[in-house]
């Protein structure tokens, strides 16, 4: 198994299976993070746009939620870079 395959397998283990609604919610959070919003604000904005997927954050889980979205944001950037590299090779 190559390095890329191993990375993709491991990332799937971390991220897990998500519904389309969960992916849209996550995308909204990440878009706000990219704009410079903090995790609490990004979650709040996503909660307003996708109330059925709303996360409840508090002092007990904010660090875990922030770490999850930091990972997911970096993962999406990696996937975008890989996609761009593949498109250049065509």
C-alpha cells in the first residue's frame, strides 16, 4: 500500500462516514474557519444555516470539536492539492 493510499485509509477512519447533510454542515464550518472565524463562531453560523445538523458545544467538548475541524480543514486542503496535481498531469 502506498503512502497516499495509507493516508486516505487513515483519514477515512478519523472522519468516518458522513451523510450529505453532514458534509454540507462541515463545509459551512470550514468555510467560516477559512474566513478567519473562530471555532465557536463557525459552529454558530453553521448551526443557523443547518439547524438539523447543529452541534452543541461547551467547555467540555470545544477543544475536541476544534481539533476535528482543524483536521478536516487540513484534510480538504490536501485533497484539493492532490486533485490539482492530477489535473495538471492530464
